[in-house]
C-alpha cells in the first residue's frame, strides 16, 4: 500500500528537502505551493498525511486545516511553523492538528513524526472500517474470534444460550449480536437485569400483572415476556434471580406458558431466552440457591465472553473507538492516546473490563488536558504509587493527595453519570434501584476487604447498623464474610 504524503509550502527548498528525505524512506510524496491547489486535488484523491506550512503567500495554513478537518476529519495534519509562530501553532492544535514542526527542523525527527502520523492514519482507517460495517462488537484477539464464530454458528438458530463472563466484559453486546443475526431480528429484543429489580417487583416485571393484583396495580400491565413476543428476551445476572421465581421461569421454559400476577388465563410465550451471569452457576447450584433443573434448561449452549485481560491486543482499538464515541456525544474533537499511554493502559488489569475502559475514555475526554494524552494525564488512581525516583524512571508524575482525592472523586462521579445516561438511553426501568444496588454492593465489598471480612467492624466503618449490613450482605449475595 502506498504511503502518500502531501507537502504544502511556498518555499521550494523546504518542499525539496522533505521530498528527498521521505523518498529515501520509501514514501510517495506530492507537493503543492498553495492551499487552493490542495483543495482542488482533494476532489480526485486524498493523502494519508498532510504536512503544511502555517504562513504562505496570500494563504493561511490554519484556514487550510479548518477546511481539511471539515472534509476529512480523520486525516492527520502536521503544521510547520517558525519559532515566532508558536502562538499560531497553539491555535493549530485547537483546530485539530496532529502535531507541529518548528522551523528549522531536524530531518530525522520530521520523518519520525510523519511516520507516527501514518500510524495514526492507519488506526483511524480501522475505526472507520469498523463503523462502516456496523460491527456490534470490536475485537481482533483470538479469544474474541471464538465468540464471533459461535455467533455465526448460532445465526440460524433460536436455541437458548447462557452467556458467562466477568462484569463489564460485554455480555449484553453478545446477546444483542445473537439476536441481530438470528431469524428473530425483526422482532423485539427486550433486556432485563434481574439484579436491578427489587425482589417483590421482579415477578410482575417478568410476567406482568392484572388490574388489582396488588396494591397500586391500577391497570393491567404487560411483562417482559409479552413485550418480547416473537423476539428475544435477555435476562442479565440470572444467578441473582430469587429461588421462587426460578420455579416460574422453569415452567415457562418447560411448557411455554405463563400467568400474569393475579391472572388466571395462561399466556403463550414465543420467546427466545438468552441468559447471562458473572457467577459460577454450578457453585450456586451446589450452595442450593439456584435450581439445578433450571441450570440445565439454560445451559443448552454456553458462550463465554473473555475478560479484557485476555484480549489486551484489543485495548488500543477499543480505546480509540470509545474516545471517538465520547467526543461525538459531547460535540468535541476526539483526543488521542500517545504510544506510551496506549502501552501503559494495555498493561492495566481492568477488573471492570470493557465498561471500565469505556468509563476511562469518557474521563479522558472531559478531564485530560490537551489533545494528545500522555501517561501523566491519566487518572491518578491508575498511576503507580512509588518513590519519586521510580516515578522519574517510568515518566510518571506523582500528584499531591488533594489532587488525587479530587481526580478520583471526579472520575467515579463522571463514570456514575455516564452509566445513568447509558441506562436512560437504552430505555431502562428502575434505574435508581439498579444503581443504588450496585453502589451498596461495591461499598460493602470494599469495607469487608478492608476489615478482612469482619462485618461488624465493616458496619462501624460505614456508619450503618449490624442488622442493616447483615441484611444487605444477604440481599446482595456478598461472599467472604467472617463469623464473629
């Protein structure tokens, strides 16, 4: 593939020097004396990288940059400037320039900068290709290819599927892909997180209710099974479903009929069921909290979604996608991660998986300074806490405690806001209940880790009563509690 570089400068010597240097590296170049000729040439073809002077006779490189970004927003543009034009270079960055070259420049550094811009251009092309084919799930890793193959094999089937994987790994995306590539694609896809609905409302949420079935039931209501008629019903966190409701779900899977709460007329369910869980259902069965017969009904086809740690090579692709997505939502230019920042985040553990990476990219879009994000610009809680000498060795700035506290608070609050917006956009119900449950689970688990499982001490540290924490531990199915 040709590596096509366009050079725009009214100085013949600058054009000549760059042409020769780039030709030695095997790059194909095309030179222009003014921006008007560039815009005319763009009607027929486009480069992979554009290198432009900032001030030319009767023309401005900044105006050219603005026009280019309107026509080819993903094209990397390098602005050349004299030292006296440093203010203009800052303006170029604001206009979306990839980088600037200060004249006079070192040829080897100029070539290396253009090479980096080419890599950026290739990454942009990958994202655009992905967007063109409307891929639901991104990933080149071998572990994800197995998932893609499984979705392909199941494309003509309506068999029940159990999706397993850690929280945040993308189980719902897989469920939506299974629906999209199934014979039921033109029918509804209805999703319900069973852990997000209070136990006393879950039955009505699933099966609907008749008028007067309970206090407050002023009218009849269709449940999720009826809403998904002819399509797919996705039950997330199935491992948290109350035991008595498991019996009702088993009956639906067995004979295909169900009753609304307070109803006496059986209703037929023509629904494909896809369930998901981050828990080990075999262990839940052994513990007696999950029905073995229901487990076997759900476990017809099992599809495991790998954690982000098992597909680290996908992190740069995912990060770039989320940064572009976040920028579009906020109406700003997408920020870029430097090579060192990409390498750094690719080595992180990401216990929250793809959802955590997405939240990180949202934080970067809002909080990180500059368009090119370095390691030091990442949230402080992701940076190593070490001695100043070690920090210098890895190029990490150690923020003060006040900054750490403020950045951490901003990060988790912005992540919470993003999650709420995501659920609202998806048409979720009982969102306050879901987020409150997630919040309580995270905080109680953190307190129990801090107190090595001593729940009474954890209750004191959290400022809640012993009965309250015991009830919450039971409701949230939290493990690792010590008897006291």
